[in-house]
């Protein structure tokens, strides 16, 4: 393992590495600087954080996704210069710091940034979860990061033009949908048929009345929860709300998808209940 002790030794080591590894290295350096964003004035913090998160997320995907897929990433990254490379992907993600965790000198900044995001979860929920997972040395699934990096277009990121908040909230809604699709990207069960071939299993045979009753009960509970506004942390753009809405609308005739979405929403609510 190379010993990096200062800027010069880091540059010397980087000169020997493939392009994708350099991106991986730069991304980790940028992630260590994220808590310092919390020291910025409130008036400029949001726009600066949004721009930095965009760049780091795309760079993180560039440094960890398979090299053959980098051509797609290049199109999505645009001005952030993530490009294709014939390289070996780093297959581990060690902690950003040693066992002691976030350095003391960065903790106040991170607390300020965390409080800023916590005050507007409609916009910042994903980014808060994303960075907290990295701090715990348990980053979110890289396949999910790759999907977000490649499926969000420049138009998505710049939806609001000079108004970063419009862009950030649009991106939050797009990410919520991508997370739902990622979590529920399952296919019908395959079963062995009489002819010796495999085919799709039939959906569960559930009567219209029981399914309608269950769906209306969940809808009533959701509507009641949303009336509470931001006090309970739930909004129309929350991933749990989007999951439930899609079950009640797009998948209302598919008992399996209704059950899957309801279950994922339930598990997510159980996980996030401590946030509100």
C-alpha cells in the first residue's frame, strides 16, 4: 500500500493510477470536505451544497461503476468531466477517516449542515441520508448512485435556471422516483410449467372488494398524515408517499405490486420514524 503523507506524495501516487482511480480518490477527498459547507452563510449554503453534492455524487458513481458503462455516465455528467476509462474499479470503500470517525474540527460544520438539511427534508432528505451513510462507512448501494447519476439529465439538475431551490426540489422528486423504481425493480415469480418450461406465475387471486378496502384504508391514513404538514416529516414528495400513491394509481390492479409498495413504504417509515 502506498504511503501518502502530503500533497507531493499524493500527486506522485496519482500519476501511477488509471483515470477512474483518480476520480475515486478525488471524490473521497471532496467527501471529507463536505462538513465544511456548514460554515457557509445560510444565504449561500443551499446553492453551494446542491452544486457540490451534484458533482460528488456523479464523481462517486464514476469512481465505482464498471468502466464499460462510463460512456453513459459521461453524457449525464456533462460539465463535471466524468469520462470513460479502461481501468479496474476500486472494489472497497474504506472509511473516510480512521476509527475515531469525523474529526473534531469538522463536527460543528457538519452539525450546522445537518440542521440546515433537517429543516427542509422535502429538498434534502436524500442528501442527508446519502452523506450520513458515508459517515457510517456504509454508503448507499452504488448501483442506486449510478442510476441517479446517469438518469438525471443536465436539464433536471438545472431545472430552475438561476434559482437553485427550484432545481434542488425537482431533483429531489426525480431521485424519489428513482429510489422507488430501484427498490421495487422485481419481476413476477417464475414457475415450472407442465410442458417443462418456465413461465410467469399468475398474480395473487384477491377479490376486488378486499383489495379496494385495503387501498382506501391506506389512502385515508396517508391523507390524514399529510394534513399534519411538515410536523411529521411526511410530504407529497417523500419516498413513502410516492410509493403509496403509485400503488393506489399505477398498480391498483396488481395485488403483488400493491403489496410490495405498501411493504416498502412501511419499512421506510419504520426506519425514518426517529427523524420526526
